[in-house]
C-alpha cells in the first residue's frame, strides 16, 4: 500500500479510520484549522480540487494587523466598524483586532516571510484604513501564506490531506453533525466524524464577472443550508472595483494597493469617474464600484482605465511584480497605456452564521473563513481583514469540544456495494449543464450585481426556483440525496462527469436563490447591497438577515455587549 508522504495514514484508511474532524476546503481557513486543531485528533482534510487554486492563494493585498506604534487595536476596530456600515457585531470585532497581532507572531514562527523595511515589518495603506497596517509579501501574500501552511500541514502526522474528493452532503443525525457524504472518484459513500469544519470559501463565481476561482460558487452555503444551519447576510457582496477586463482573459485582480500608491481611474473621455466621491480613487469599494458601473453604462463601454503612470517607475515594478507580469503576458504595457478594469464580484460578507468559537447552530458543525458569517464584516468587509479572519477563527479550533454520540455503524462489514448505470437524461448532457451554469451566472450579474431592483430580482428568483425544482427530479441527483449510510454507489465515467456538473448547477441554484431572496428582503441600500428602488440606508434595517431551512427569512438584531453570546 502507498503511504502518504510524512503522514501515518495510507489512502485506503479514509474509510476505515475513526476520524475526529473532517475539514472541507484547503485554502487559508482549512489549512490553518488543520494546524490549530489539537494534535492528538485524527483529521481528514478534503479538497475537491486536484489543482492548487483557491481564493486565498490568489489574494494579493495582505493581512491587516496592528504592528505599528502609532496605530492601535481600537483604531483598527473603528475602521472595521465604519466599513461595516452599522452591521458589525462588536464582540467579533474586538476579538478579531485583539487576536490579529498574536497571529502575526504565530505566522512568523511558522516561517512566513513578510516584506520588511530596514528590519521592521513593512505595512501598506489600503482603502478605509486610517493607518498603514496591511502586512504583505509583495503582491502575492495569499500564495506565500498558503505555501507556508501547506508545508506545515504536510509535516503533521495526524492530518491526512486528500485532493479530488468532493463533499456532496453533510451528515446530520438528530440535529448533530455526524460526518459527510463524498464523491471520491467514481464512488459515492459516507464518512463518519465527530465534527466537520466548513472552509469552502466564497461565491464570487455565482456572478459572470468575478475575481474568484471556479469552485468559489457558494457550495458550502448550499451544503450548510440543507444540513439545517443558519445562514446570514447573503445580500452583502463586495464587488472589487478594479479587476482586469480583457476579452477571453480570466479576470485578474488589480490590487487596491495600486491606487494606494497613486494610480488613478480614467473613463473613456479621460475624465475621473470618481471625482464626485469624497475619497476619490480611494473611496470605499462599493462607492467606487457603483461609480464605475454607472459610468460604463452611460458611456456604453465594458471597462474603465486605470492609469499607473503617476506612480514613480522603480517603485511600481518592484512592488507589484505579478500584476505587471500578468499585464505583459496579455500584451498590455501598463507604463504606456491605461489598464482596462471593471467591477467584479470579489468577497461575500454573508455566510453560515457562527459564534466566536466558529460554531454553527448545528452541533458539531463549524464554519471558518469566507463561507462563515461571524459578524466581523457587517455590511462591507474592510480590505485585508479576510485572510486574517481565517487565521483568527481557525485559532479558536484549539479549544474544540467534541461530542461523541452513537450513530449508524458504517464500518466495512455492514456496507452494500452497488454499480449504478444511471445517466443524466439529456443528450449532450455535459454541454447542456455547462451552458445552464453560464446562463445562471449572467442572470445573477445582471439582476443581483452592483445594481439591484425588485423587478429584475423577482423574475430571476421565480426562474431559478423553477429550474431548481425541475433539476431535483433528475434520477442521478435523487440517488445522491436518498442514498442510505450503508450504501456505496459506483458510477461510470460519463455519469460521474454529469453528476459533478449536476451538483455544481443545483448547488449554484440553491445559493443563488438564497442570495436573491435576501437581496429582495432588504428594502434599503447599505454596504455591499445597493438597490435602485431603495437607494438609501434606513435605521429600521440596522439588523442582520437570517435564513434557515423550513423557516421564512427573518431578521436578527445586531449584537453589542448586552446580547452575547448570540442565539444561533
């Protein structure tokens, strides 16, 4: 049998080991959770991708933490609360800003090499921060972080990291989380665990324009909702104002830090599309995004220019090497012409509701990182708080309390093995499903993107609901949702491919539905949620939105000192 590098497990042990914790997703949140969980626990880290893509890896900006003498945790908290537009839960903010500097030390010990200036950690100013407090590794901080964490995880004898295994359902028995259902190659089966940590990332790919990788399509939200978890604030989506916009080139983020260092936006007339905003080029992301969206619509163009010529040359190349390299690979010369950019879905503030211990309302189910909604970001995330949020909440896993309870015994001798000859019912199923996914992304971008209104969102909601109901009648999907804990099904290659796309589409429909419902529910504009038909903020709506299977969408008051711990 083939022993995995540096771990005490071998691949066939996945189904015979008694796992303590299964972690879903191997970006910053999942990797850090695996490191922070007590080392006497048996941990299975599952990653649906075989490739290394993740939003964390792509994060250019950096990590926010107070390290300078003139800065303070209270000021970091105030900046965070101001960006959050009245919806931050103050406990989450306090815990976050107080923990961040400690986590910087932890990373330095793990081998993270942040940029330094004459020996001291160097810091950048980003939008809506009042002090320089963003630590970075050039413009590829996320990659440096994930590389360090991966290296550490590989050295842990108690963690088995498996790529190419997709979680299809969370196993909940009598209100407690008991494991997961997975599609492992051609085989669909169940794995038992005492706890499950969702670290599946965000949902930018639900939109046609996004800076996120393909798998960031809200899958964790769909899994959690079906498991009975409480979901909050899904209407709040941050659109990054400046993603590279070139036909047929994958969207690539042009970091905010570029404007922090002096680059400016120019429209098709050579004017500034943000001249009317108080912070001009460094106003908050939602303001800049909307200004660009409106300028683009008015001028009937699909991009705005970003002019970097105003930054002194030797600086700009050294500070942003990957941005320049990417532009040149695509035939752009940023020092001679403006870089074409457009707003793109970037970060989802909403997610699976958790308390400060990263617990959801389902016992034994945890959520960390972008998939979670901790109350830290409120209606709009402060730049570079998100990578650090992964670490701060993963750090809480040190004190995990596991409950053991009796569930079905699914060890070897009780299992029945079935070869399935089910197929997706449509001819050319693969291309049909891919096209449906594309249509859904265009629909979300049009109706629930930077600019939203009731009419458009209502018709989108009706359509997606209908499509979702129709898809659920597919025998292949039905098999997944009705499979007993004692069964293993094996699919033919074609069916396996179609099943993966069916899961993609149905999970995307589910997450898009929940998002559209939340956007329609909140009849005001605030933070990352802007409605044409309700363009201002209303005090009545200074509360969170909450969605749960079997209940109507409702609100939850924001938590200040009095109301903690929040009732999940």
